């Protein structure tokens, strides 16, 4: 079953350019193997008509960055420990 999230979206297009949708829609659901994946993402006005009846969680004032993974770490600074 698909589920949608309506919020501002920070994403990248197929050419790798950053795109910011002020009013965006992210639709997730299972692929053929049953794994949850992004089904659609983009401006709410363009994506919503393609997914009528999909439960949508509205998150006003929030930004979703689909597939963004922050992998950085900080080296421990023992001299800063109290």
C-alpha cells in the first residue's frame, strides 16, 4: 500500500541538480520484492492527481529530503570532554 507525505521537498533531479519544491509530494510504497521505495516525488500539483485516494500525511513547515543520508562523523575530541 502506498503512502504520501506532503511537505517542502529538497531533492535532486536525474541530472543531479538540486530542486526545492515548496509544496511537494513524496509517495512511497512497495516494489515487486515488497521493499518500500520512492514511487513518485515532485510538486504536489503534478504528483497528487496521479495518486488519488492515497493516504497523505501533511507536514506544513517541514522539509523532507528523500534518500538523503548524512554519513559524516566527528573525530572524538577528548580535550573537550568535561
